[in-house]
């Protein structure tokens, strides 16, 4: 397995994009879930908040993982094309 600096920069870029997307996306999802799920008791609200917290962590993990891998892949492709064009 070959590690290249441009691919790592691509992975870093993917993680930055994932963090930028996470904030607005999670707000929209939470708003829709809260409107669609009115809670009556404190116990039900607590259970809902626990599930919401787990959902946030899963979405962040998948978001960062997928976009970092995608960025690494794209960075590797760009590096190969640039190095191939320069004859290096």
C-alpha cells in the first residue's frame, strides 16, 4: 500500500467537508425528529434524547469516515495524474 502526501491532504479535505456538512445536516434532522415525536413524560424525553445522542455520533462517524476515504481516493487520483503528466 502506497501512502502519498496529496492523498493525505485529500483525506484532510474530506474530513473538513464532513465537519462543515455535519452541523447544518444534524440540525435539520433533529428538528424533523422533534416535530414528529412529541414526548409526554420526562422518562420518554430522556429516552428520546439518548437515542438522538447516539444518532448524532453514528452520523458523525459515518460522515467523517466516508468523506475522508473519498478525499484520500480523489487526492490519490489527482496526484497520479499530475505525476503522470510531469513524467515523475
